[in-house]
């Protein structure tokens, strides 16, 4: 009995244990399921928070919409970009909320959303999109795209690309404009020119190309330095722009050359009037720092379709017309004419012939006498270059010297001139004639490396003392502060050579330069001597130079004397030396005996 009761209790206990275990298990499962749900809820909430944080942190504006383009969500960047308040946006049409434009045309963003959702494709506008901000109306360059969402609706992304667009525009400006003047360059001009010709062809219109060049600009750079030259170019460009209309184009070709496109012309005379207007505008003095510079411009004109219908050919013909103006009368304008092609060809032939003239011994030196006005004897000569052309005969410097200068042939030819002049001085010394030979130096020669050493070698090779050679240097050359002019002049003086300053009073050099630099003489230019002896002529400049020179320890040399009256007036003023046609023209070396005898005749 007891055993039965014990077995029954054990069975009940086991059943109870099983029931308790099941209840515990059920409770445990419930607790686990409840905990999992909480965890899942927390994880979901965390994912949502992370997603929102990500949307808030994105550098792009994000706008979520339904399938009709009604805004559901904007991140802070979208609100800021659109100039919206924090609570603006949800429930409004995206088109009203963010007014977008593409190449100036309004974008219907709601319609794009509907198209995007219907086609399940991404729509993107990479360039030309602009957002107009509500707050201040500021235009923002944007890269704009619209993508469909799986749950319906769409998301719009806007990237602010204003900085990148400004950088691109800046690079494009640099590629198409001149860095110094800000004008369009040759590449941009050609693009504008092609568009202009296309328009003129369609409308049977007339247009013109003007080629503008600064006369003697190189002398400004050589004498005053490139900083002053750059300022002249900038002011030159400004004045040209003031002479044309907004529909016209002014470009810098390079260096001191400018090209202008004149469109919508009525007659050819319209272009010539603009060219003359430019010439007058440039003629006014250029005030650059302490300098007041006289600048002139030569202008060539070519017309479409009268002269040509090709872009490059018209530019070339305007260039030829400009050179014709420069040769005929610097500071004027010329219309293109067919004969200019032949003249240009001749210039090319001339340069080629000059390259061979030196090796073929076609250059010669002629000598013009210089008289001492106190003793009335010829004590020196001025060496002048001539070219014995095999077909054209004896050519004067004005016919070929500019080509020598422009092509840098002046350096070897200049070295030949000095060597020949020194050798001629040696020959006269051997004949008992101690004549000072005056030789002119160009800026290219003066600034040539080792110029003094080369001169010393020439003197030593001929066995001629330096005092037999006088170097004539233009005053403008000494103004260049970027060059060590004083050192070069002192090297010449150490060789015993005399230094004479020419062009004094006609340019920008002042008395300061005569006091500063080691010089021996100052030349009175022919333009001042011409006034002597003429009714109403002004001799004040000549008198002032002659009176000033002795106080600085300088001799005076008058050039271009063409009458006995001028000679006597110069002698009366106290001028030291003179030369000109009245005393004798330049002649070949073998005629020097006759010149010396003529000086004796004048003395008597």
C-alpha cells in the first residue's frame, strides 16, 4: 500500500514536473519572442536613424516625392539650396518648391517625376541646369537627376556645381583670351570671325578686318623696359575698344599686334572711318608713370566679300595693308590693294638677299665729313652703310635697314661695320690722317653680350687706338632701367672710345641721363637745325643744347647742315662740330682726299 502511494506520488510529481517544465518553457519562449521583438524594433529604429543621418549628411540635395511629384521629404541641404524654411516642403509640388531651369527653359520637375516612375529609368541633366533660390533669387548651377523608388515615387538629387562651373569658365577664358589685356586671343577671334562670315553670307552682309600695329613698339621695350611696354599695350587695347561697338570684336594677335572684326557694316567707308578713329585715339600721349609717350598706330583694312571670303586670307590681307601703311606713313591707315601682295613678296626676297649680301661682300661703308667749327677743318667722318645690290644698284639704309633690324641680321652686319670702320681708320692713320670715325649702334647691338670685348678685339686686330672711334648711341637706349647701360658705356670708355648721344630732345631722355652716364658729346638733330636761318624759325632748342653742353663737359655736334647760314649760326652759338650736305655728302673711302681738300677750300 505504501509502495503504491509512493509510486502514485512519484507519477504525479513527474507529471507536475513535466507541466512545470512546459510552462517554464512556454514562459521562456514568450520572453524570448518579446525580447526579439523589442530588439527588432530597436534595430529598425536605429536603421531609420542612421538613414536619416546619412541623408542629412549627404553633400547633395535630396528630395523624396510620390509618383505625382508631391514632396514627402527634403534633407537640410535641399532646404538650404532652395532657400526654404525648415518646415517648408512636404505636401507641396516639387516644381513650385524648387524652380529649376535648363539652358534658360523652365523644367517641369513633377512631369519628370511621373515620366521617371512610369519608365522606371533614371533621368539626368549634367550641364546647363540652374536652380533659382526662393530666398534671394540667387542662381545656382546644379547637376540634377531623378531616380525611381521601388516602393513608388521618386528621389531627386541636386549637386551644387557652381564652383566647378566657375573654374571651367575661368579655364575657358584663359584658353580664349590674352592674359595681359583680357582681350580675346587669335583662337577666339577666329571662332567669332567664322560665325561673322557665316552670318554675312546668309544676309549678303559686309564685314571688315582691321590689323593694328604699334609703330616702333620695340624701341619702347628696349629703352623703357617691358613693364612700361606692358602698360602701353594695356592702355592701347583700352583705347581701341572705345573706338568700336559691342557687336565688334577686338583681339590681341600677339606682341604689339591687334586684330578687329567689324560686323554689320553698310559701306566700305564705315570700316575706314573706324580705322581713322583708332589712329586719332592712339595719337594722344600715353602717360605711363613718369613718362609721357608719343605712340602711333598703323592700321590695315580688308573687307568681306570684296577682298576675300576666307578667314585666314582676310587676316593676311589686312596685315599686308597695315605694313603698307607703316612703310608709306607710320601712324596712318591703308585699305588692302592687290599690289600689296607683290610688295610683300618683294620684302621676302629682300630679306633673303640681305642674308647673302654679307657673305658676297655687297655691303660698303661711305663716309660723311665732320667739321670742327673752330678750326674749320675736317677732323672726323660719320660711317654710313650702303648696299651694292647686284640688280638694284646702290641702296640707301632706309631701304633695307628696317629689315636688318627686324630679322636680327643687324648683329653680324653691325660687327662687319665696326671692323670695316676700324680698318679704314688704320688706313688713314698710315696716310697721316688722324680722323675720328663715328659709328652708330642699334639697341640690339648695344645689348649684345660681350659687345665691349668684341670691340676690343676689333681694335686690337687692326692696331687702332680707341680714341679714333666714336660710338653714336640713341638716347632712348639708355632709358631702359632693366639694362646695365652705365657699365657698358664705361667699358667702351676704358677702350678709349668716345660716346656721342643722338636723338637728344626728340624722345623721353632728360638731362639726368647726360649727367648720369659717361658720355663725351651730344648730337643736335637735323629737325632742330632745319629751323636755323628760316623766317620765324625757332633756334631756342639749339641755343639751349649748345649752352648746356659745356657745363656737363660735353661737345656738341650738329647734324643735317644744308646751308652756309646754318653753319655760321652754329659757329656763332659755340657749337663744336657739324656735318651735312653743305659740307659734303657721304662718299666712298677713296674720295676722302677730295673731301679734305674741300675743307681747306671752305676754310679759306
